[in-house]
C-alpha cells in the first residue's frame, strides 16, 4: 500500500507486468487515436467557422466599399453595423450566442449540458418510479447540431421572431421545448423469471425498455409549419452543422464565476498552476457527472453528453443510463492530461485515492491554486481554484450533487495536497 506523498511500491511479476504493458500499450494507442480524431474534428469546425467568418467580412467590406465610393464614410460604418445587427437578429445569430451577465444568458455548451442532464434524470425517474431492476435503452436523441438548427430557424426565423444570439432563460426554455419535441420517449416492460441457483432463491427480474425516437429536421419543418424563410434558414444552418456541433463543445471559459476566479489569481502565480486552473475552468457548467467517467482526450470528448450505461459498481446510478461525462477523479485527470498535451495522468490510471498517493500533504494555509483537496477517505477530489475575499478556498470539481463541473467553497473537503507534477 502506498502512503500519501509517496508512490506505491512496485513488485516484480514478469508475466503480469508484460501483460499489463501490452494492455497499457493498447490503451495508449486507443487514446492517441481518439485524440487525433478530436483534433481533426476541431480543425474541421475551425475551418468551417473561418469560411463563414470570411464570407461575412467579405460582404461587409463590399457594402462598405460601395458606400465609401459614394463619399459616405459614415454611411459605410452604419452599413457595416446594420449588417452585423441583421446577422445577430437572424437565425445565424446562434453562432454568436454566448454568456452575458446582464441578461443571465449562458453559452450553448452550458444549455446543452443542462438539458442533457434533464434527459438523464427523466429516464432515471422512469426506472425508479416503476421499481424496475434493469433498464435498457434503444436509440439516442437527435444530434445537437440538428436541434440547434431547428431552434434557431423556429425562434429567429418567424415573423415575430426573437434573437437567438442571447440564450437567456426564455430562449433556453424555447430550446428545451424543441429538444423534447424532437426527442420522443416510449417505454415497455417485461418480466424474466430466474430459477433458483445454489443459495440464491428463484426471483423475477423486472425490465424497463425505453425507446428514444429522434425526429429529423425535415420532420420538424412539417411539425412547426415552417415558412419559406424558415426553411431557407434551416437549410443554411444544416449546411454548417459542423459549426453548430462545435458550439456544444466550446471550451471557451464562459462561466462568470470562473472568469472572476481567473481574474483574481495572484499575478506571480506559477505558470503551470495557472494553466491547471484555466484548463479546469474550461469545463465549468459544461460536462455532466458520470460515475466512472474518464477521458484521456485532448480538448472536447465527443462522447460527452451521449446516453451511456453506468457500468462502474458502487453508485446509486450504477446500471442506469446517463449522459456520459466525468467523475471527480476523471475531471482532475482530464485537466492535467490537457495541460501537459497528453503527457501526464495524475492518477496513473486510478481514482481519487491513487491521485492522493502522488501528492505531498500540505496545510490549508499552504494550499495554492492548482493543488488538490480531498474528502475523508478520498471519496471525492477537487482542484483549488483560488480564495474568496475572506481567504477561504474555492474548489473546482465535478460534483455528483450538482451533476456538473462547478466552483464551490471547500465544505466537505478535509485534506489538501500538492501534486508531484509541480
């Protein structure tokens, strides 16, 4: 057994070590392949975004040049401003949606995480209310790129439409409505008799099957009775579905609390520690909690948000289906893995306890941004993000209770430790 602050002892088992080395090599190859795919997807999304941006800029320049040629410099500026206003008010405004403290607007990625979490809760409640032993899922919700396209065309494309460049409470509710209109749930149940076996008596297994039917954008054209203009807008949005998909996995730091946390970091903070805190903040509000959820992917993991069976033992959610995400130690691993561009996994394949063994114990007063904190028995782990105005630690962690990556005070955490990474 290893002690906190030291590495577990290594014993010589040649055959076992050879097998583990082979398995580790296979896992590394899979991880590298996933990382390569993720980078390719990101590049493709960026290229599409650049093409769209160049088109907007070219149109603006053309109008400005035409106005300037007539001697109206002020008119040229007004034309450009009006063009931007037209774009923001149109269904294409979804590409500019972002958080805004004044209106309470959130980013598309945050809205998607909220609604994904609600889907998981809905399915879990269907199982719990019926007292079913086993849950089976058939099908998946529609791609979020389709949902966002339909939402934007419906909301901003109507004659009395409103902008989708601001995802305030009203627009998030409108997006939620579109999601459920496009995601239909049906259920059926069956009983399976299991005969007695050894000391186990005969029993009846109650199985719930939830079938998810995804409606397509073409289905929604009819369902919502889209006008010609809305159909044109939908076609244009679907032609840029890669850009819409990129919105759901945007790693821009958008949470207001996270921004303030970063702004309050000490100016002389070690760059490695600053990078850890910044990287941790990129997932705040965007990735759901998933027991046993891990990710050794550089950047956004395309599996996040997909309904997945919770396979790891030891949780009340085991056996249910939830949007895939991260657990507490998986979040910490992802952060350090991304900070080092895939060269370092702080837990070396283990959970919170293993992460603790690769740290040196420190006092609360010694804790700096980027250090780790733990619950009793290493049942939970978080990253120190900084301190509030009263000097109390602020923790970035993936919390089961809030089903997301959050920033909270240090309540519940009892031990602080400095990772050997520093």
